[in-house]
C-alpha cells in the first residue's frame, strides 16, 4: 500500500526527543537536502548557535537524494502555545500537499504500560488496517499531544491520510535512543527504506551503561 503513496515523515522534539532523533537519523542516512523552512512566532525566544553562527529556530522540509515519493520534516523545537501549534501544523500540511504528499507519518513517544516497543494510530479505518497488516499494534486509547499529534490528526483537513508511530519510552530520559531506534526499525520495514540502523547500537549500549551506573549510585 505505502509503495504507491507519497509520504512525509515528521518528527519534532518531544518526550525523550524520540521523533526528533529518528527523523534526524533519516535525514543523514537518506542524504537529504533542505527545500523549505518553516518559522513560527511561537517558537522559544532564542536562536541556535553552532560554531559561532546564530540562526532562528525553525522546522525544515527535506528531500532524500534518490527518493521522489518521500519527504522528511524535522525541526529545532515545537511552538510554546496552542494557537502557534495549530497555525504551524496548518502551514506545514498545506505546503507538503503542494509537494504532492498523500500521507503524513509522524514519529513520537508513548509513555504508559505496554508490552510493545512500537504502537500506531491512523486517521481512518483503512490506514489503521494498513498498520495492522504490517504487524504494527494499534494504540487502543489515550491522546497524542503536541505537533507530532496535530500533524497526523489535522492531515484529513488537507485531504491527506495521517498516521502516528509511537516508540515506547519511560519518559524519564531527555534523549531515549532505544525508543528512537525502535521507531526507525518500524519505519524502515513499513516503507522498505533499506537503511542501516545498527549504527545506533553503541549509543544504546552507552545509554544503558549510564542508567546502570546511576542506579548503582543510588544504593551507595
């Protein structure tokens, strides 16, 4: 089903930076180039500095080097207020529709009791069935907050199909590499991206060692 669609994968900072880490990895692995920036007056009032160069916070729409039916959206932050979130989500969805996108897949974190590493939701029954066919368990209740939820949820307002894939996370880590890696594995299988996600394994091991040392310290 997904092979015949034009997809935009979106991931912005949120719990554990799960969606952000996953999309940034895709940007590098797929050799993406930026094609359109998005700015918002509701972004945090600061600039990002790298090697002495300052730039406004933004979200970027990027195109992979050799994939005509795929776009990636990543960004520095989410808007700080509800109106800003809705406004930015609308601007993004309008822009990607003009790029020929048919389906929006957002990547986010799930914090709660589950035995699954990844859960999914869709904006219609056909989309939910497509996820089930790909062995992605469906989220049976709850809410998906922030821009990662709105981009999927508002997609039908722009005649797009929306999905959200959620990596299970404790929610306690500022950056949850394992949850991001699980999301990458799911999206890799879903869209047959054929990318190598094993490069994250050393980072996951470092994360687990750090957690173990922190636990040990609590008992000293």
